[in-house]
């Protein structure tokens, strides 16, 4: 395969490349550069994706271990209360406390989700609208 420079020299050995040749070469090189950058970005994202999957799996394992640990601690609290109360009453007390905590967390989570919706970048949309309005005003002048 001959390079662009070699083709230009063989086509016109004594002439400099024309503007059309330079534009054609620029177009080809920009296309190659864009393809190479896209390929590089794809490789980088796939590498990061593999790491993210591994991290997510580790978080899942940690959550499972935490769930079993929390269950063991709940059982320990029930057994501790069972030394003072009847075992079924101790289990009921711990269960009610856990349900109350779950309800408080659910309400707090609902409030956070309510503040996060709608999932649109409203600040960015306002900024874009302002930019479009500024461009329209500039075009009318």
C-alpha cells in the first residue's frame, strides 16, 4: 500500500499537492483519528466495565454477609431478652422494633426518591434553553 505522499509524488513528480489533495488527505486523516479515538474509548470503557462488574459482585457478597451477620445479631438480642422475658415475647419485641426501623427508613427513602424525580437534568435544560435564546437574539440582531 502506498502512502498518500507517495501517490501525490507519482502522479505529479514536480508539482506540490493541490488544495483538493490536501483536503482529501485531511478528511482521511480526521476519519482515521476519529475511528482510533472511538476504538480507544471502547477499550477503556470495556476495561472499566469489567472492573465495575467485579466490584458490584463484591458488594453483593458483602451485602449477603451483612444480612447473615444482622440475622445473627437479631437472634442474639432475642436470646438476651429471653433471659428476662418469655422467648416469644422477646422475639415479638425485637420484630416490632425492626419493623418500626424499616418503616422510618422507607419513609426517608421515599422522600429522597421524590426529590430526585423527575430524572431529568433540569439545571442543564435551563442552561441550554438560555443558550438557545441567546443565539436566537443574536440571530435577530
